C-alpha cells in the first residue's frame, strides 16, 4: 500500500496528464464527450478510471462550450425579448471565474484532491471496485449529497457564506453568472466530501465532482422555463432561479447540485412563483471590483468580530447564519429580509462606448493569455508564472475599477500599461514579430496616451 500511496500522491503533485483518447473515448467521434459531460450524460463505462492519470480534465475540455452557449444564450434572449446582458456584469462574473482559475494555477492546485487521497490511502474502511457501474451510481449520489450539505452550510454558516457570496453577488442571472466563482470556497467545501474517501476511489470522486460542477452551468439561465416531470427529480433552471433570488420567499432554498430530491427530502425546496425574481444579495454589493467581490464579506465579518462583546458571541458570528445577531434565531428573522421595491434598479454605471470596446478587447486578450499560460505553466519558473498571474488579476481589477467609476481607475490602468510595455521591452524578443503582435504593441502605446489624457482631465477637473 505504501508504493501505491506514493504513486497516487505523485500523480497529484506532478501536473496530471489528463487526456489520451484511447482511455476515455465514447466512440471514434470522441468530440461527443464534452457536451455530454455538461449534462451528466457520459455513461459509466467511459467515465470510470483505475488511476487518476487516466481521468480526463472534463472542465478544461468543456470550456470552449461555455462560450458557445453564452453566445447562443445572448441570441436566445434577444429572440425572446429578454433584457440584453450588461457587459460590465458579464465581465465581472467571468473575472471572478478567472480569479479562481488563476489562483488555482499557482497556489491552490489540487488541494482538495490531495486531502481526499490522503484520507483514502490512510483511513479507508473498504474500497468499492473502480470498474463497477454500481460504484459510478453510488458516486453520483454521494458527491451530490455532499454538495447539497456543503451548499446549505455555505448559506447557513457565516464563515462559509463569506466565500460563497461571491457566486451570488450578480444582479443578473445568465450563463456568465455560473462562472462567477469564489476563490476561497474550496477550503470549506473539501471537508464535506471526506466521508466519501472512506470507501470511494479518488478517480470517482474527481470525475463526479467535475460532472456535478459542469451540470450546474446550463441551469443558470432565464431562457428555459419548466421541464415537466424532470422538475420532480432534477435541479432545473426554474429551481435554481429561486435559489439565486433575493425575494423573501427565495432565501435559503433549493441547494441542490444535480438532484432536487435532497431539497424535497430535507425541507428546503421552494417552487418558482409567477412574481418577478430579483437576483443578487439581500444587500447588493454595487461593485465590479473582482477583489472586493471575493473579500468584502470577510472584511464585514472581521468588523463584526471586533464589535462582539464576548468570545461566545464571536463563535456565534462565525458559525450561525449571516442574518443572526444576539437574541435572534440561528438563521435570523425571515420577516427582517427587506421587501424589494417595484422601482428597483440594477447597479449599472454608464461608461462611454470606447471604454466598453476597450474593455471587451482587453478581457478577450486576458482570456486567451490565461489559457496559454495554463498550457505552458509547467515549463515556466514558478516566479514567472506567479508574476504573470498577478498581472492578469491586476488587469481584471483595473477593468472593475473603471466600471465602478473609481477615482483610482485611470491611474491603475496607466500603471498596468506601463508594466506591460516595460515587460515587452525587456522580454519581447521571446514573442513572434507577427503583424498581430506588432499591432498589439502599437495599441498599448496608443492606450497609454489616451489614459494619460483621461487622468489629466480628471486631475484638472478636481483642481477646478
């Protein structure tokens, strides 16, 4: 068992080689696998693996389909007459997802899997056969039940809510919202899956954790109504719209990942009503700054802890609900959740068209660059990869600050461009001399001049 443990841990700490067609192809037309994975439809015989190095990285394989479906949703919303997506909110959601992925790339990679494998190797009571279809189905139920209880605690325990609130911070509800993820949630969620390590092979945990996550992507939409009898068993867009609502009847309901049966069993189910659902937090954040989106509730929590009158009150603040205060029930008083005014407006500070186009271009470049970084990260010195990630995160923060009309926005954007131009001058010989690269260099210089002019006008306006 010692040799097996060493080999399995080595697989995790070395970057896993996920994709070989022969190990997971459904048929010669293996391109069917990613779209099937989005709907949890990959059958057991092609998604059961003996070792972790054989398991595909389904999330990476499905990523292109995310953006295809986002585009299709935009078209569908236009056809159905639904309000168009706001670029600032969509970029804010995608930025949160990129924050999580970038931090995973250099800091948190495989942290959950390492813990699971350690428990499995050292404390498992028995091991289910990896190649049994029954094991596959038990894993589906086990992972989904663990997700239900984690998700419920992420709403009912203030400490866990501090991470999870990032996912709920958008006032919109569309496929980009699904990608608005917390960078720190894994530190709370990992504990809820550890009981499975007493008997469930790590490969099944990994595969079903990814399937569970991917399934939840397509249910973040207003374009799909109810789905007939499936509503009784599966989590659907209708059920999940309720979960994301801040209407009083929506709060703390429908925690399911894949199967809504858990909510029906444990008393947290709520059916969608005819009244309009308003999305977001009970008290909305009103910021597109991706750093603030991730950490603002931690800041609030620390302030509450410093104002506590006793140690026991500190414990209650951390482990009771976000709405708790002394003298109230564990989850607070439901009647204190504010009613939503009919004339409520979403946070949407206007920006000039040229800023919108500029941010769309910058975000697209960051998206491609971060993908390329993921491909070559193992070949780079750690410090170089870390600096690249920090630059990407800083760039996303600049976009958020400008969308918020923050006074530091133009200055931060200028600093970003100076860093880019300086690094290109120093390391530029590594890049090709293609027309595209040359054009991007010219655009960066032109952008620097434009933002210097914006900053000059801002400073001049303050003096006047």
